[in-house]
């Protein structure tokens, strides 16, 4: 999933990236920090700051530690 999410981000298809992250959860595959980073980066490229912050909060709720990449993408989205 993460490779697909990254690809969506590079192509400015942030809605598809968000959908894939949700699909990942529905398939009983918990996203890791890399998947969240890719999704947050995709929303940042789509200028969707609210979605970026929503996924940052979801990442923290999942007890995953945001890193420099996460924070940079979230800040850039704003």
C-alpha cells in the first residue's frame, strides 16, 4: 500500500492516497509511520492542510511517533 500511496502523492492524487490508507486499515493491515508519512505528504502536495493535520492526529492516536518527515510535511501543508 505504501508504494501506491507514494505514487499517488507524486501525481498529486491526494484523495486516492487517503482512500488507500483507509483501505489498508479495512484490510486489517495497520498503517505504519511510513504509510502515514506518505499520506501526509500527498495531502501536503494537494494543499489539503486539514487532511494533513487529521492524519497527523490519527498517526499519534495509533501510537506512532511522528518524525522529521512527518512534521515537515504537516508544516508545509499549512
